[in-house]
C-alpha cells in the first residue's frame, strides 16, 4: 500500500504505528545516504539522526505541532534530521566540554537566569537513572560512537545501545513534559 501524507497523519493520530513504519521504510535509505554524503558522517550516525527525526515527528504530530499545510512530511522529516545532525556535530566539535563540566555550569547558574524550559529539562535529566544517564551523557555530551558506548557499558553490541538510547530519550521526553507542565 502506498501511504499518502494524510494516511500517515491519520494513522499516527489514531495511535496506530503502521503509518509511521511505512514512513520510516520509505525514507530511511534516502535520508541516511543524503546525510552521510552531505555531512561526511558514517551510516550509523545518519541512521541515528533519522530515528531521532522519526521520534520527534511522531511527538510533534501527537501534540499538534506539525501543520500539514506547511510542506510534505518528507521535507519536514528531513529538516528535523538535518537539525539533529548539525546539533550533534556542533556538540562533538565543542568536545572540550565534558558532561560533568556542563552539568556543573548548569547547576551553578542561578535559577533566575534559566528559562522555564531549561529548568524543566535540567530537572528531567536529574531524574534519569542508569543506564540512561550514562548513555545520554556518552552519546550527546561526549560524542562517543555507539560501539564505544556498548563496550563501556558492557552491552552485546551497538544495536542494543541504540535501542536502549531510543527508550531513554522517550523517558527523558516524558520526564521533561511532566516538569514543563508544573
């Protein structure tokens, strides 16, 4: 079945995953090839960017943040993925900052200087438990590849770490939403 943008949105809004799966399968290869070529990153990182884009898209649809008239789903999805990879590359380039230093600087910042969103995210991160805290720290702050994280945390392989990271990010988003609603 060929899925239209309307069908995909209807599927996601009704809580069914079929449309999201079809979207994933129809654009994954094109996206990962484009990102790997454009930003000179490996296929694993490109695949991570696409997976994050899919998750963000799903959440944006669920919270009515995606407006169907603003372009195709593919264009929107690629923009999310592109922004994710650019943010990742920027953080990796700024690798002189370690997670502990970043946490200290945020914790040392007076509360009145942080926005409500920043406070919510900081509180959500502080509620994360292991192994999520380490996975997120190693991947986003330290810029470590999945293979290295798997070795450090004694996982079977990088695919297990990727799956765990997806669950951890979902948990972080849920915690952040709770914190931001307070």
